[in-house]
């Protein structure tokens, strides 16, 4: 009968275990020197050799003819343990035997001496699945075990094991197996099984296994069942995955915000038999690669998987920012976590692609930040926007500029006996009607297009007023310690929304060419003490006071600060407008 590769090629000695030399050498030395512990705890991800090392250790401590700490695998004890005939070595699955009754039965029979071997060994796999009463029942025998008893516990979730259990075990952490070690092992097994495995196929299998040799052997077994040469394209076809080229193309369309092209490529992959979950997983891996390259630079090359060449990563990195890559990773991870509960996986994948192409569709705080960032990019690119006036209609783009009307001639006085037409009285607050030739400004958000120039008569065209520079603050305003407060609105107009809230609660003073900003907390200081904020404060304050200003940030109240009269501030603000009078 055919046996799976991961079972057929399970290591028999410590030397056969791949990628865990820091553990196998220690265990081998303990067995050779007779310095064995009564309880071991093996932790690590799946497929890294925890159960394999537990079985090797169980045979090694009971072997009749050990070879330098390794079992001989020929004596009756080794053969009996390997076949499962000996009742003194018990392998227990805690996932299905997690109740307190199972542990109590184990504890009751563990006190008896072994019948055929030196030590009675209990291998408890997935020990984190035990219930709290079961852990409590196991605790006593772990604390004071008989001399003939040994426990080997294995788990993939160390944080779920109680500290009372951890303190009574020797803990060994199994690492993820390196890709080159997996490739070497796959090539050896393929050669022994007469499987035509190419180098690119082995590298792809090693990457897909994510450090688990058992997963790599299972994938190799699946690809070998298809037959023929096992190279990278054959692995992709057998597993229903998209290749690196197609994944990079899809990421390029997403970064370019080409929604139509991205959905079309996803549909093509779906029609070709690719699993949408696997496609999103590969996109997530690529987004992680781009994020590491964008943030860590050359120092993060060791963190890359090596699945994509440097030219591809450099090209894609130039089309996005670190914030964009973080947003891509977040959406892809959330979708991957919910995809297993989806009714229609394709629809959820398409919704994910839509959010990736247009980040404003997510409807959360990240979407708002994305909209603000896009506006900032447009402003930095030189796009101008007009003020919003929803009550007025947009002016036509081709409308010529209006020419000021000539001064009307004086109206002659009417005769004394001529009757005068009655005049309609208007309330004093009613504004005069707009002229017939009034042009409303375009709506907010639309670029302002310059009107075509028309020839005007010199006597009828009014000269435009030159923009006046901001006048320096008066001596009185600076004397009453209002400089920082008077400039607050100018600061806020130049800063992003996330910085406005922090600058609005700060205090400040200008003295001897130095602007000191007093913050209430270290968090506020960290948010303001940035170059973009410093540049705004320097520019606005220097223009207002008429001299070059330096900026510094301190934590604490401003010395000698007086409680501000908010009513006076409101009256002072109202005096700037000419449509109402402050009395």
C-alpha cells in the first residue's frame, strides 16, 4: 500500500532531523550522558519536527543498544515503539482527549513500572487543548513523578499553556526550517523516489511551505501525482496558484488605481482555475515585500522571501508610499481572515480588489486619511481649487472676463411739480441685489481654469490690486502676549487635520527671535516636533513679526501665562468683519 512521503521519510535518528540542530544535539547529548529530564515541552509551528523528535527521544531512552545518544532502530524496544506495539510508550492527542477524566486515567496508570522497557513515556500532542481541570490533574504528577516516568508535551500555541506547567518542563523552541534546507531535503527525497523535480519547482515548494518540511513533502506528493516534470509552472497549475509575474501585474494595476484592469485580471485567473484565496494570499506576500523594501531599505533585504527580483520590487515601490502599502496589507489580511466564512468567495475577492484600487471605498478612518493624502498630493502637484458656493451655478469655462461699465451720466433733477414714483422700503439688514452680469465662482473641488484674455480699452478696465503682504504685528498686540494666539488660525490653515488638534491646545510665546511652544503632554510634543510643523510655524511667525524666527517645543505650562478672556477673543475676531459692528 502506498504511504505518504512525509510518513515514509520521517526521520529515524536525531541526525536525520532537518534544521533543528540546536535541539537535536542537546537531546542527543542528554541521552548519551544519562542527564534526562522527567518532562519536556516542544514548541513551534506545524511541520517543524516536534512529534518526530518526541518519538526519537522515546526510542533513544529505551534503546537496548544506543549509538552515541541515537536509537539503533534494530532492537526489539525500538521496533516495538516504532510499530506501536509497546504499551509503555503512549502517544495521546490532547485535542480529542482534553477532559479531566482522560488525564486522571493517565495519571492512575502512570504510577506502575514499565513492563518491557526502561521508562514509561507519554507523548501528549497539542497539549494546549487540555481544559483547566485537566491541567490541574496533570500538575501533581509533573511536580513529583516516579523515576520511571517521562512526559513529552508538544504544542503550537505556547501562550495557552499555564505557567505552572511551563515551570516544570524543559522547553525547546523549534524554528521554521530555512528554505535552502527544505530544498536540499526535497531534492534528496525526489532522487530516491525517482521524481523529476527541477530546481525552480523545489524553490517554489519551499517558499509555499512557509518553513514546514511536512507541508513541503505533502505538496511534493500532490504535484508528483499529476506526473511529468515538476517545475515552477507545474507546481502553480497543480496547486491552483498564480505565478509571480501575474501577481506583480495585478499589484501594478492596483497601485495605478486601474480598477477595470485589476478586476479583469482577477476574473482571468479565476476562470483559469486559480483559487481567489490563494491569489489574495500572494498579493499579501508581495505587499509585505514592498512594505519592507520601502521602510527598511537595504537593511531589510534579509527579511525578503526572495520570490521577486529586485527590479520588479523597485518598479512597484516607486508607484506607492509606505502608508499605501500598509493599507494594502491591512485590507488583504482582513479579507483573508473572513474569506473562509464567505458565501461567495469571488465576490468578496472582487470587493477587496475595489478597496485596494480606491482606498476611499473602505468607509473608515483610513479612507478619510487616504482622501486627505490624495488632496495633498494634488495640491503639491499644482492643482488649484476654487471655494465652494453651492447656491450659485458654475461659470462657463469659455466666458470672457467682465469689463467694468463706464461711469453713468448724472440724472437731471425732476421738476418740482412732477410726481415721484414710490420707493419700496427694505429692511436695513437686507443686502442689495446682485447685478445681472454677476458670475458665480465654480463649485469647490473643480480646478479653476483661466479665462481667455480679451482686449480691453485702457480707460474702461480697472487695474487689479496687487496682493498685499501680511503686515507685521503691532507692538500692542505683541505686548499683551497675543502673538501666538493671533497667528493660530494661520497655523491651522497650513497644517493637516491631524496636526491642527494638537497645535490648537498648545501655548506659545515669541521672544528674542525664538518661538517657544508649550505642550501639555509628551504625545502632543511628539506630534508637533516634526519638520513639516516647524517649517509652517517659522514661515508664518517670521512673516508676521518681520524677522527670522527659530522654533522650540517644551512640555509644561507657559511661565507667567494668564487666563485668557474668551469673550474678548471673540469680540476681537468679530471686529475683523465689516458686516456687523461690535459695541
